[in-house]
C-alpha cells in the first residue's frame, strides 16, 4: 500500500514527508483494519511534520480525521485522534480519559490516515452514515470534536459573547455550534477569506479585535502572542480556552491587566470518546456547513504547505481519486 511518512521533521520547504510503499498492516487483538476513503488535514499533522510536536516513533504516518470502511464487514467508520487509554487510572475511572497518562494517539503513536489502510481499536472508532460524502465527514472527527470540547471548556453562558481567534477548520465548525446555541460570535483573524467565511456563517463581526467585551473566548491559532490580547478582551469573569496541542511561547503576563477580575485561562487536552459521540450525534442530526479544500491523496505535502501558509479556507481534506 501507499503511505506518507514523516521522513525528516522540518519546515515544509524542506519536504519532510515522503510517499513510500508499505505492507498493509495487520490488526492486533481488538483492532480493525480500515480502508481509507478520506482523511482531514489538521494543524497537528503540520506540527508533527515540522517537528513542533516531537515524533514518538520514526517515519510515522500522520492523519487522524479518517473516514473509511472496515475490511471484512464494510462498516463505515471514523478514526479520530484518541487511539487508546488504559481504562484503569483515576482519570479514566472518573470519565476524564483525555488526561490518561498512558493514552495513545492516531498519527503520532501509531500510523494514521495519510495511507491506503490503517488499524484502529474497535472500541475507539465511530460509526458513520453511508449517505454523506467522506470529505464532509472527515473534518468532524478532529476539527469538530476538539472545537466542541473547547466550547465546553470556555464556560460560554447561554446567549453569551464568544471570541474566536483564528478561523480555520475547527473554528468554522465551532462558530456554527455556538451560534446554534444562541451565542454572539466575534471572529478575530487576519485573513480576508476567513473574515468573509465567518460573516457568511453568521458571526456578528470579523476583524482584528472584538468590538465588545467577551464572556468567553477560544484561541485556535497556535500563537502565544495572542494570549494577552485575548485575555484583555474578556469581560470580568471571562474564560479563555486554548484549543491547540502546540502553542508558541506566551509573553509575560501583567497580572492586573490580563488576569485580574477573575479572568480564567484554560487549556484543552484531546477529547474523550463521550465528547466525540456527543458532537457527532449533534453534527449528523443538524449538519454544519463544512467548508473544505480538497487535495488528491498524492498531494499531502502541498496540503500541509498550504496550511502552513494559511492558504486553506475551512478544512483541508485528502481524498482518494
């Protein structure tokens, strides 16, 4: 089979990915073999390729927003970021399996969906409908799920004012979920195309800064320099949730200016299977408008390079031709 691997992590200009031939993997106990139909391209894949996210194994195949078919049964499933947890630790027992110290991840600890096939734990895949195009389903499996988790972490009150910093794959799905709940959404992004998309999807504003104090905010852009202005834009008692797995360094924070008046700064760490199931049930019952930029499977490097240059409007998806 064909698979993309991270040959030498580095800037996309150095071409860190290589397309190789590999044997079709053998599923282990409790695993299924999935034939890939489409795979979303996440900023986490870019962090792995460029070395911001340290590789956990050599020549890993990225990709954790996978739509495919289980070999032998034909069942359509989604394979997401969370691959396994121990099921025994205090975090797993209390329902916080996203914090499990022994958790593993698709496309980081094990080969992911930038390939013809991958294996996955049967109890960690999500059943998906047959009548929705794969390229529309793929972004739901990380961009959607992580955005949903971030929305719960930012403590947005009913009908509240939400700021969204960065407006890519996850943000454009999260904005729709928040607006559906009655929120007033303000998008903060430099991209003219992203600003147009935000307004098209119902955002109240899209610009360099929110026009009114915010009750909650989510930072999707992996830029630590945005943390101080995002905190400063919060009203008293507001919460900022940082949604990415990687963030550049945060500048020194002046306590009185940025954190006083009970402003809260939170991280978002992966997701639980319950998060995934809840979001997918919501998204399939009330489908969001999924804006995608499609790339042939053979152009995975170009997809990541475009993502690095902020040239993707919405979600990038690799599709089999």
